[in-house]
């Protein structure tokens, strides 16, 4: 010890402190491994994300099926709605403007007074106006593609729902030849 208030650690004390830190670290690692709280590696993180994505997908499928089962009791009504939506979507995809003539997104705000004077003096449209048109066209294309995905998913759902309904109907309303024959009059109760 040095007089004057400052303590100089001895080499033995430093070695003891280093050994205690190592022992604490080993004990923490053993406790974490025992309780399963070990930090996942990169493969563990990827598997965790894939597991979460799978669970969210399954929840989405259950919600999708539940909604359309409850909202549309009759498959003919649902099929008519799907055919109408998909026909409108295919018409929007095939038209050169990418839409049905009326915009489904709000129009961009009018340009400020400074940009309108510069565009009128140049005699043409500015690059900002062109990017707005391209942006809205991209949005229309994205909406049409999303609707196309919805159409394919709902058609698969309709095929499965029809197959299930046919199977249920075969059990609930059997045909005449599957019914039991009438009892003979002598076997009937009086």
C-alpha cells in the first residue's frame, strides 16, 4: 500500500480478480445453457424467422378462409364476385394505360407557384411531373399484380370449398339407392 490515499493492487490480488471473473463467466454460461437462454447463432435466427413466417402464413390462411366462409355462405355468390373482380383486373392489366380510365389513387397535389411558373416558361412538363406519372403507373401495376395474386388464391380456395361441400353433401343428402329399403308390412309395428 502506498500512503497518500491511492492503493496499488498487488499481483496476487489482480490474479484473484481475473480468476473470479473467469469463474463468473463460466457459471453464467452454464446457467444460460441449463435454462435454454443461450444466444442463437445465425442458423438459429434464420430458423426462428422461418418459423415466425410459417405461423403468420398459417394464421393468414385461417383468417382468409374463415372470412370468406362466413361472409359468403353461397359459393355461387362468391364465384360471381371473384369472376367480376378478376375480369376487371385482367382488363386493367391488358389496357395500355394500366387502368380502367378512372384513377384508383388520389391525384398528386397541384404544383407550387414557383414550379408552375418554371414549367410554363419552359413550355413542357418537368421531370417531377414525369416521375409522378411513372409513380402512379407503378402503383397501378402493383395493385393489379396484388389483385392477380388474390384472384389465384381465392380460386384455389373456391376449388377446395366446392370439393368439401360436395363431400359433405354426399353424406347429408344420400341418393335414393343408398337409402334403406322400406320395411315389409308384416314387420312394421302396429
